[in-house]
C-alpha cells in the first residue's frame, strides 16, 4: 500500500499549455500532472528533478506557456496504505485496467477519517502491483454513497492514457438518478462549481468556481419525482448533486443538497417509508466508456441499478400508476 507511489526514476514529460501562461510552475504542473499532489511536485522541483526547457526553476517561478517539462519522478515511501481483503465486484479485468462496480458506502481513496476500508485498500490486496501506479490506479472517484462504475489503471502506461482521456473529456460517464420534482424535458446545466463560501464541507455554484457542465434527459416522470439519465462533460466534486439542486431538482436522499423531504400527496405508507428510509443520494454510475489504453479500441460497460434504487424506483412507479 503506497500513496501516490511510482516506480523509482520514472520519466514524465509534457508541454505546458499556452493558456497557463503567467501561472506558477507548481500550479501549472499540478494541472498537467493531476495524479500527483502539488506538495509532491514542489518537492521534486526543489530537489532538481524537474526541468523546464532544460532549466531548473523554483516552484514560484512563472511560466510562459509552451515549455517542455521533464520530471524524474521518484518513489515516496513516507505515507503508505495497507492492503485489505475487501470484496470487490470487478466486472472486467485485463493486463491494463479493471472496471469496478463500487457499492454505495465504500470510500474510493483514503483521506481524513478514512484511512482504511477503502476501495484503494481493497485494490492493493487484489493486485499488489498497483503500488507502482499513482493512487493505486484510481483515475476518477465516486462519492462514498454513489454506486456504480469506476476504471482503475493497472499500469503506468494505462494510467497516463486514462488521465489524458479524462482531461480531454473523452471518458464517457453516464449516471442514473432519482430526483425531486417533475421535469418537463432534458437539458444542460452549465454553471461553475467551487467550495461553498460558508459551509466549507459543501460545494456550490459560485462565480469564481471551475467550469462545470452536466447534461440530463428524462427517462420517466412520476407524480412528484423524475428518473433521469445524466452525462458528465466535466468532473467536479459533487457535480451532479450540486447541479441538480441548483436547478431545483435535488437528488432523493442527498444528505448535503437534498433539502426538505417531499412526498406525493396521498401516497401510501410503503412509499413514505422507502423515501424516508433512503439515506444516501439516489445516484448510480450506470455506464462507462473509454478507448482502451493498449489497443485504442472503444469499450463500454453498463451495470443495472443496485437493489435500493430499484426498490425506490418501483415504489415511485407503483404510486404513479395507482388508480390508472
């Protein structure tokens, strides 16, 4: 178990995008190499392991854009994570990657208050070679209580390819969600997301936030709720949850953004109990598509709704159909 582990002496190269002109070197590298923390990149810069157009700079030095960067990335053994025998639902596996169907309740990566029992810990037990891949191959995350598909890179080559696809918005990620309110049609939410100015554990639509685009379409409408399909164009923290709340259709069960409980007028006790008892956001990563890192061939996977969302959906459908 190694946090942000790399093979000793791994060579990383990139061209700094022109639009980053004027940024600090460490800030630019954090954007170009998102698999590594800014603190770690700063260490490599100070240790002379980073060259910019064959020159060594300081973390605070400004860049002009277009520079050629080379990093000699060395392993950092200061922080390690323990491999744990935790069951995984792996729906696809080859020499380059895993596709994992993550259950709700499983944290993707260790962090404050979650140093064990995570997807990363489970991956290191299943495939110990992942110690040589940044973040044990986890390229993108799902919130703890969001279920569904994640891709995990098994090699450094695969990791580089998948990170590049993620940055280029070439990964296809579609979700299913159950939301409050009857949506009249599908649409797009294009609104920047950043840290909430008051509640720092939450995200919000804020003018100074990062660009965020979410597309959605309606699968089914019920008396006071909708079943929707959502596609991410960007991947901000809590993006779907924040955007749906922003357009006044928060996700059922969302503890941060769901707002007050809403029940259809005259609904039966069964539906009341199911909605009140649904304690996580009704959000599921149903579909994932990507170009295979080794072959370049487009591959796509899809998984059905987990049991709790299926039961909630069935109850909403039964309520809508009563009296018909």
